[in-house]
C-alpha cells in the first residue's frame, strides 16, 4: 500500500544511507547534509503528488475530471446542469421579443424563449439565464423588467419556475458509476431501467416496479435531483430515453410518485437539535438506493437521527413520533415518503 513520506522521514533515511558509506558526510554544515536537506523538500512534494495520483486512479477516492475519465470508461457521463423553465404573464400592448429579460428582486434573470405579440395581457415562456437549481423561484417572484420593453408595463409569474438542476456532484456521479460496475444491467432487468433513467439530466432517483400490471409491464417512479416528484417535462425526457433502450415488447409506464408527507417530533435530551438538518438527513435516505421498504420504519428514523449526530445535532432523544404516532407508517407503491416538518420539543 502506498504511503506518503514526510521531509523528516526522508532526511533520516537518506542520512542513514549516506552515513553508512561515510560517517562524517552527514554532519550539520557539511555538503552531504546540505544536499539531503534541500532534496528532501522536493522529495516530500513528490510523495504528496504521488499520493494524489494514487487517489485519482480509483473511483472511491477520485474527483473532478479524473473521476469523469474513470466513469466514461464504463459509459457513465456526468449529468450537466439544466436551466429552469416556466411562464411569465406580462401586461401591456407591444411585442416581447425572444431573448427579452425579466428578473427577480435578488437578480435571478430569465429570458423569453419565443417572440409573442401582446394585447393587454399574454403568457410568455421563459428559461433561466443561469444554469442550475437557483433558477427555481417561487410564484410571484419574477416582477422586474430590467431592460424596458415598449408598451409592456408589468410582469409576474403565477406559478413557480421548475426543472432547474445543478450539475451532478462527484458523489452522485461516483454512486451511479459504482452501481453500474457492482450491479450489472442485462436484458432489461431492474438495474437497466435504473441506469437508463438516472442518466437523464435532472433525475434524482428511479424506483422500478416490475410486473405491476401483468407480464411485460414495468412502472418507473421518478423523482428529480431536487428531491421532488418529476415534472411532466422531465417525465417526457425519461420516457424518451427508456423507450429507445428497453427490450421489444416491454410496456413501460413512467410516472411521478405522490408524496406522503410526514411530521417528525422529538425531544432532544443530548444536543440542541437542528430541524432542517434532520429533515435533510431523512429525506436523503428516503431517496437513496438503501431505502427499499414500503414503510417508514420508526426504529430506522431514530437510528438515522443519532447516527448522523454531527449533522442533526441530536445525540439522544425522547418522545419521538411520526405523524403523531410511535409506529411504522405504511407507504403505497406509488408514494415516496417526505419529511415536511420537524418539531423539536423542549
């Protein structure tokens, strides 16, 4: 196993080797000692760089472009960031040209994706200028026309913008890569459908329900990378991908699951507790490949809170309830559990 070497370790080893040949050659101030001191610094840097090379060569420890290179050897490619889309409603009389800008109070910009003539009021399809989840803004957030449009006096968005997704992280890419390598997909098995679906930009998790409506039927439940049920646009892209890959004769349904909202309440007895962190830890688990049960386990919820104490800030607790009860919660096939509220009692 490769191990790095410090400057002091290198000096000690070099001095011992040189001293064995000439005991006086390593005395402080001698030419030999000066050479050892100088070269050991460079050798220490070399060891550090070799350590990085060693890490970059394995999927479990690699990062960035190096991880992408490993993944691409197995046909797994990093999912790119995606611009949010939506619709704004403008008031006035005039023409909104493709490329016209609208923005929120915090300077998140959107651009019109087509030219629309406006008489009194009209809906304009838009997309975020910046790629990523930042473009997912709430209803009513788009209220500014930064560059005046003749005849147009007002803008708003009746519904939230959606389907803005950040670039896939190293950890997410690594998870898909290791899944493909460790759980081979063949002949349209469950792993195949997971690989096909999760290769689409914006997909976070795929649950496969085989034979849900008889022989040859497959149902895919799709959530996006923001942890929400997939939008119709995202479902359409997943369907297109899967239809181009699945075996002839398979009848595939691609749908968004419904959300089973859960409220967690507990009294921390050791640690102050962080409600948002608890919510994130539990929802991450429900969207992971480790969650395979069709229930929310009361015991598992408590275990996850304590196992992740560094994040949840809860080392022990009393009076844990899920939706007011101290029992497991059943989950239907087409549902995903989601923590909507965490209550920390004093």
